[in-house]
C-alpha cells in the first residue's frame, strides 16, 4: 500500500504520537523499544532465578495482560500462567485498598512458586491485598514483578522483587494501562495531555 502523504496542516507536531490517540496524549514516558529491552532483561532474571522451579505467573487483569504475554515469551522455562481480575472500591484514579476479586485463579497454589505480574504500583494497596490473599493459599513462594512503580506513592510496605521502571507520580496510559478502558493498545507508555494545554 502506498504511504499516504500528509499535507502541511496535517503533520503532527509530536510525531511520536500515533495519530488516533493524539488528542489525549502528553509526553512519551517509555518508548516501545525501551519496554522491549527491559522486558527481555526481566525475563532473563526470572529465567536465571527460577531455574529448576518454573514459576506460575499470575497476571492481574486487564492492565498486566500485554506485559504478561511479552514477559512470558522471554522466560526460557516451562512456566504456567493464570489470571486474576480485581476491582478496587473507590474512585477511578485512586485506590482505596479494599479489593474485590472479580475473577479468581483456576489453579491450586499449594507448593507453587508464584510470580504476580502487575502493570503498575501506585499506592500499593491492591498488591498488598493480593499478596495476603495469595499467601493464605500456602504457595512455596510469592514474588512480585511490576512493570512500573510510581515514585513516592506507596502507602503499604511492599517487597517488589522485579521492577521494570520507576516513574514520576503521574497518570500514564498504554501497553495495557488505560483511562476509562481506552489507550491500552498503545505500544509505548504516555502521560495524558495536561488539561491546561487542551
Ligand atoms: P494501587 O492499589 O494504588 O497501587 O493501584 C494499582 C492499580 O491502579 C493498577 O493496577 C492500575 O490498574 C491502576 N493505576 C494506578 N495508576 C495508574 C496509571 O497511571 N494509569 C493507569 N492505571 C493506573
Ligand atoms: Mg492493575
């Protein structure tokens, strides 16, 4: 297919924005290439540390789904995968820490090495709840692999074994992360456009 030509007025000022999301996005926070590189590094770490005891990856829907599927493919062990879905009571952008399990695990955790795969840790309350919930099912171990951690926001003591990136405390979308269910399908991670700039 020939590449469509853009006229002067249609050229985007920030060409890294995909055109279809241009209205919503501010600065790029993590590029597609940086994501790929870091996910590969995390996969290598997990491969080394879990050799001989392949883990069960537990992805937290829906945000972690892209990260989970990329991470799973760079771990060179016969891992298993399962998913949970949780809903946090409270406002859309602030977690209350009171979590409702919307979809539970399908597999038994007894004596399993579990790695919880999460998209982003903000207050940390969701993850703290999940860790307690999973520990109660007598796994051999539970560790966390979080793609993003928002700097200085955590309100619960958490041990995060694997972290992709620490980012400033701003709302981000893309690579699984949404605002009102949209923009999960961006390849990179962007912050939202400032209301003042619109
Ligand atoms: P926490 O309980 O405050 O750590 O909230 C964690 C959950 O809130 C994440 O798993 C996300 O689903 C959501 N969340 C927190 N910050 C963001 C963000 O910047 N963009 C999209 N979702 C977010
Ligand atoms: Mg999440």
